[in-house]
């Protein structure tokens, strides 16, 4: 996973006018000869560190670097790569120091894009229902309240899940990250994971809405085909798959953490277990029912948590 030491390109420190720091932990590398950080153990290439420090044009064309010069192009590339974590974390070099300031702006733009996708999908679905209905007057007004309510429930559960993962990383930081990874790198991984999770869900739901409308407009069919429900089942589990891939590739390929895939899986299992424990406490101790808003939110977001609710109900019934 790590490159072997190569001392052939050791910099001439007497002529170097700037400091070189480890891209992972930030340790000052001045006067070192071996391309290996003594603080975190990262192997690197001297020429890559010097090029990243001297030439800003080598920075990846992500939104955080080019949001002023090329906002639309860099934003679309960033979002598309977040939906493909296997490409993103293999392509993004660790020498590209994250820029924190544009991240809130990036999150706001992603939320605006998700709202637009959700609004379009809801409009397409209502158009299909209006065409199929024998009482068109029933669909005269767009249900803005229901749309906003659904948008809220589609964004909040995955956002809380990613937030719990971020908190878990901080709690188990000494155990998981013995490599002294800088917080800015961890924040980049978590934010890009969030974009991938919520983005994949909204994009798939938008595609499913177009498929449902096409079935009526093209085939004049009032009944959805069987493969539609199979795809819908896949979409229910897709956000969790994207989350696992984002964490796994982020830890393993980007941060170069040994056992990165294992830690990604453990984080996801720990977070899911915490969500289930909270649901059990709320359902059994507080509300005395599993038919509550907490479980409905999770079940509407992912079939995985719907299955966990059924298992929790069965376990509570036996006990």
C-alpha cells in the first residue's frame, strides 16, 4: 500500500525557500533525507510534495479549490466523484491539502441541488398520477407541505448517521487513527461521504420517478413493471453501500490507514447499533410502541433500518 523509500530525489534544503510538511499529519520534514514521516510513518515522494507546494495549478479541479474561477464545472465534478467513491479516493492525492472555507458553501449548494431534484421528481410523479386519474381536479394544487416534509425526512436521517460517524471517529480517534491524521483530512472524508450518501439516494429516486412516468406515457400502462420494485429495493440499500465504500476507500486509499476497510465496517456497524439502541430505548421505555416517528423516519430512508425495526420488535416481544 505504501511506496518504498527512494532517497534519489532528496531536496536541497539549503536552497529550498519554503517548509515541507507531511501531507497526512503535518509534521515538519525539514532536513530529513528519507521520504518517510517519522511522526506517522507515511511514505511519500519528495518531488510530489515540492510540486504541490510550488505549483498551485496541480491542485485537483475540485470545488474547494476552484469555486471562484470555475464554480459550475468544479461543483459538478465534485458531486459526480462523491457518487463514485472508488474513483474519488484513488484519484485524489493526499498532498492536496483540503481547503475548509468553501465547505459550508458546498453543503448549501448540495442541499439546493437535492431540493431541486426532489421537487422535479415529485412533479413528475404527480403528473403521472394526474394523467392516470379520472378526477384531474384532485391534483390542481402542488402539495408543497408534503414535499417539504418528505425532503426533510430524506435528508435528516442520513445526515445524522454521518454525523454520528464523525463523532465516533473523534471518540475512537486514538484507537482508529494512530497515524495522527489531520482533522481537515477527516472532515473532507466525512463531508464527501455525506454528499455521496444523500446524492445517490436523490438521484436514484429521480430516475425511478422518470421510469414510472415513462411506463405510462410510452406503454400506457397503469401498472409498474416488476423490475421497478426490484430497483426500488436496491435504492433502499444503496445509501448504506455508498457510505461503506466512501469510508473504506477514504481510509484505505486516501488516508492510507492500515486496516482502513475494517475500521470503515466497524464504524458503520457501531453507528447502526447505536441507532438501534436509541430506537429500542425510545420505543420500549418512553413510548411503549415501535410504531413511532423515530422508526418511521429510518424505515422511510432505508430498508435496512426497516428490517432492523422488525427484528427489534420480535426481540422485544420474546423478552
